[in-house]
C-alpha cells in the first residue's frame, strides 16, 4: 500500500486533475460570470427584459363617452397595434392600463392626454443564465452548484502545486498576488 | 462530428431557455380553501393577519428588475394588493401582467409614522399626476401586503 502510494506522481496527478477539471468548469464559469455581471448592474439596467417606451399625444376629448373596449381600440390604433388584449385595469379615474398578449402594455394618462406603449422583449439567453445563477430552478441545480463551488476550491488550491522554480508559490511575486486575493475583499468589507 | 457538436449545443441552450419559460407556479402551491376576495380582505385587514389567506385577481404590476413583487387588482374598482417576496425567493415574470393569479400567504401590516406616510402619499400623488399637500396628511397610515408561500399564474 505504502509502496503504491509512493509510486504515484502527485505533481503530475495534480496537473492532470487541474487541467481536466478546468476544462469541465469552462461552461459553468462563463454562465456564472456573464450572469454575475448582468445581475451586478441590476440597478442600471434590466438583465431579464429589454423594455422600450414610446409616448404619443392623443385627442382623447371624447374617450370618456366610450366603453372600455372602444377606448382600448383607440389606444391600440394610436400605435398601429394588432396584438390580442389579455385584460385592462383602471388604476384610478385618470389612468387606464391595457395588457397585451405578448406582455406589452398600453397606458392612457387622461390628464396628460397621452398614450404610452411599453414594449417588452425578454432577453431569453441572459434570462436563462440569470435563472441558473440566482438558483431559481432549485432542486438538482443546488447540487451542481455545490459541485462547481467545490471544483473552484480545488482549482484554487491545486494551482499552488502547479509550478515549481522561480514562478513557484513561495516566491515574492506569487505571495503578493495571493495576498491581494485576500486583502481586496477584506478592504471592501472594512469599507462597508 | 460538427453536426453532433451543434446538436449538443442546441440541446444545452434549449434546456436553458426552456427552464425560463415553463414555471408558472411558485413556492408550495396555492390553497383555494382560504380564498378571500381582496375587497373583503382590505375592508378589515387586521382580522386576517394571523391566518393564511388566498387571493385571486389580475396581475396589474410586476417588479421590473427583480420580479420580487406583483400587484393584484381587487374585485373593487381602483383597489390593489401587493404580493411581496424576498429577492430571489420567487421571481415573477414581467410578462405575467394582465394574467390571472392566485396567491396563498400571510397578510403583513406595514405601519408607517407620519413623516413616512407623507413621503409615500407624495410619491403616489406624483405618479398619479395629482397635486399633493403634505399638511393634509395628519394621521400615520398602515399598508398591507401579502407575503406568499405559493403563487400560481394562470395562462
């Protein structure tokens, strides 16, 4: 047993594992990195939907004499829309909202004499990546995510034993770089 | 070989995209036995704080960025009730607006002091394009929202 143990080339085994696990993690890393950037900037933009708004002034002087269906037709014709209508809602006596079949909405502001059209386009790929990143799928993905986290820990630790000589981990440059990986997060913790 | 690679990539991408569109049920499911019209609930909300309730109505608002809340229209004109979850616990799709939803959960009271009440009312007045006089608000208010354990969006 000891003989067998000693016969293993640990340096080579570590390099091979680091290489193969690294290949395996490429897809995971890209998914988490891309959606991580998207979710990080959630205050500045919507990572799940592209939302465009257009507003038009309308002559709505006689609209209050119409029923809801007729008002909806007028609102749709303001933007040449033909989508089916899911439902409508009076927010208050001056604001009327119409929900269209594909998630778009029309909004009539009676005081401003304006109709706004909100066009919603799901960012399909990014939405799917975010869903994985934020673990909305739950279930089996929890185990895959844990496995990925474990593999990242292995990649980090095995990297210490990848290179010997002047670029090894005990050299000053390597120690500085490793220390930065600890001090930068610690600095932001200190600031918070 | 290239065909196989293309098929593998398409399956991976398809499964990812598929997961984003399938789910219309969130959490532990809804219980119709607890169904209470929103207008009844809002007429005496303090009576319902201790019990699980289910509400039903059209979704008229969704949190655009995080999908962490939805507004449900009441059976009473101009009245709504907000459903609120912790970020990421359930993510409601923006495209759900206009669909019917059922939600089971606990009604929560948000009690504001006078200063906060004035700020909130000023915000609502601005949104509605109405004039607002802070001095007209003399009483602190309580708002109610449903913290759901289960939500079902009906297609």
